[in-house]
């Protein structure tokens, strides 16, 4: 009965609780009647009533959380964060926000709107939402970070630059470069001052997307606003130029750094050296290596040079550098071994490659997917499927996951030795793992079956996949038909094409042009013309992408290809932008 009295006189009840808290008589609140009335709504009001003394309100908040029957609601926690923020107890407020934001919920737009409506202090709200943007960005909850940022924009609240920097970094990490630029533009419209950190993140976005022009504009904007580029800015710019093979510009940035009194660090040199090595310009890379001063070459420096020497077939120099780095106390990592193992496999020196693998084991250096895939691929090319399969098993035993490169290498290997049932098993495993085989993968199977004069097995692949529960789309039929046309087996290709149409899939531009080519190659111009006529009926045109695809596929059979382009031109099937490509290739039309 007493409990009901409390409920009916809630304001009086709250005042009574507050009086006991202020007097330090919390034990009076532990009675069953009172404790049952301490609902989330009541506690939220009590916290607000006590807010003139934030320390007291915070002490009560923590105390009631310790009661076994009680758990704070989102609304109450949100209120407490605001009160702590208003009283400039930022560290405590952020710790509480992190606790309930990471453990209890992810704020949906609807929930966030509801919470924002409950507090109208723009200063504390700006702090809290900026922290949320930062937290979500750092915890890989990028979508929630963007939603919170958009909510700030809607409510005309200016986010903290630190939060903006974190959000832009998260977008760059996820390679969402277009979204990063949109957020950056909106951020500036909201009045956020772009500091060095923000500019550096956007330069990193330019690096991710390979956009030199936008990087130039950012540097110009920095100069206009009096924001000085720092070492990170210049290193990012050098990495971008090196990535785009703009070595003269990269070296120019290094000269600018020196003029401005910014000493290059080892990252600067590593970026420049990497740019030359990836293009096989090992002499220029070596010159830069010898010019390093003020800093010591590190493991990355040596690994980059070792990889560079391997790329230009100077394996002895690569091994010499490996010994040099070890003499300096820089012990090679998995990346270093991968470069040398790759080169040894390319040269067919499998014993030496395995010796390095044993050396890694002795040094407790765990092979990664690149190590294993390199060796598996090499054994598959040699047709040594027992060794390849054993390595595959060792990958799984060591906790590594097979990736698309592992599956493709094994399928190629089994097809090469005509163990096609094994190849199909790996194909099924690949599909089960969520990877999509490409044209080359299916081509290997087609080649294998055709070498056994078993074209019916090729035709049965789509049905076999379907029976095993895999989704069969047009791309699978397209791969089989294209390869059969390439092999001159036009009747088998046409059979699969008709089967595909029977399954409800219509022909597309690449299919019709492949079949037309196949018929021309088989000396059946009338049938080829019928394929092109179907394209006319369906308003299909040969795009630049299709033109390049077919040109690359039939590069050594120009006579028939020229005939195809001639017939397609007569029927108006060539897109306007393709004519220029045809002229560049010397195609007669």
C-alpha cells in the first residue's frame, strides 16, 4: 500500500529521495517499498533534481547502479553524461559515454533524435555528439559515425576537429574516398577549421584514390589558410607521386622539405625507394639508399630493395642485401622471405625456396598466405599436386584461411594434370567459401575436359553447380561459351547458349560477339551474321570495354577479328567511342 502512495505522489517521492541523498541517508532508500519505486524514469528525474551539485548527482548515479535490481536506462545515462559535460568534467563524461555506447547500444537515428530532444543545451550536446563521432569512427562503426555527424549538421552543431579527423580517417581506411570528400565539404560548410591533422587525412584520401589533382588543391588550400604542411603531409605527397610513377615530382617534394627545414625521415626515403623499385629502376633506388643521412635504414628499407633486386632478376644481390641487413641486427620478416621465395619459385628453384621456408621455421617466422600461395602456385605449375596439396593442408593446420588465390592455383594445377574431378571439388570448396571464380578459372576446366574430348562434361557444369545448391548466373554460362568459341568448338558453345536461354537468361553483347567470332572462325559467316542481327534486334552495341576484351582475347588472330569488326560496323553495332580505339589499333572498317 505504501508503494502505491509513493507512485501516486511521484514529485513528493522524488523530493523525499533527494532529501535523503543530500543528508547522506542512502540506507533509507534500501527498503523494499522505496527500492521498487526507483524506476528508470524516477532515477532520471532524481539525477536532474540533484544536478545543482554534479558531484552529488554523479555519486547517486553510481550508487544506485550498484543495487542488484537496478540497471540504468539509456535516457538516464545520457542525462548524466550531459550533466558531467556541462560541469566540464569531460574525462568522466567521456568514460561514461564510452561505457554505455560501446557495451549497451548503437544509436539509431530515431534513438538519437529522441535523446537530443530531451536536452536543449547546445554546448554540452556538441561535446557529446563529437565524442560519439570520434568513438564510432575509432571502433569501425563508420555508419553510426556518419549518422551522428549528419545529426549534428541537421541541428546546426559544429563538430570538434578531432572528431572530424577521426571520421575522415575511418572513411579513408575503408576506402570510402567519395564519402570522405562529401564529409570534408560539409564539415567546412559547418564552420569547422581544417587543421593540419584534417588536411593530412585528406591527403591520405588522395593517396588511397590516386588523385594527384585533388592533392595539389589541398596543398594550395593549406598555403592559402596559413596551415603549414608537416613531415606527414610531405611523406604522403611523396607516396602518392611514387605510386603514380611521378618520380621527378616526388624528388621535388623532398627538395622542398629541405628548403623548409623539414628533415626527411626513414619513411620519406622508403617511399622514394619503393617508387623506383616497383618499376624495376633499381639503380635510382640504390642511389637514394646511399644518400640516406640523419636516419638509419630499417627493415622496410632493406626489404624494399631486396624485392626490387628480385624484380630485375638480380637474386644474388637480393641475397647479399639479406646478409647485410642481418649483420646490422635487422632480421628479415615474412615480407623479406616472401620476395626471395617468389623469385626462387619463378626460376624453378624449389629446393632453395623450401630451404628458406625451413629457415623461417627455425627463426619462428610464421609463413602467411602470400608465402604459401607462392609455393602452392609454383608446385601447381610444375604439376606436383601432392606437394601443393600438402602445403594447402599445412596452411589450414597453422590457422591460415585459404583465399581466392589458393583455390585458383589448385584448380589450375589439377586441370593441368587432367585430374578434373579434383579440380571440381576445389571449385565447389571455393564457391562454398564465398569466392566467385572468374573467366580464367572456368577456362581451365573447359580446356581440361576438351583435352579429354569430353565437351559434354563442360555443358553439364551449370547443372552440376545448381544441384549442389550454388547459384548459377549468366557469368558462368558466359565464361564457358567464350572459352569454347576461343577453342573453335562453336557447336558446343551454341549448345550451352541454347541451354542458358532455356534457363531464362538472355544473350548479351559479349555473348553474341563471342559466338559471332566463333562462327566466323569456323567458316560460317551466315550464322555469324545471325548473331549480330540478334544484337540489332535487342539494341545492343559493342562498347569500348567489349572491344578491348575481345581484342585482348583474340590478339593473334587479327584476320578474323577484323572481319568481325567489319560486319559489326556495317550493322551499326559499334559505339562511337570505339572508332577511335579501332583507328589506334589499325583496324580496317
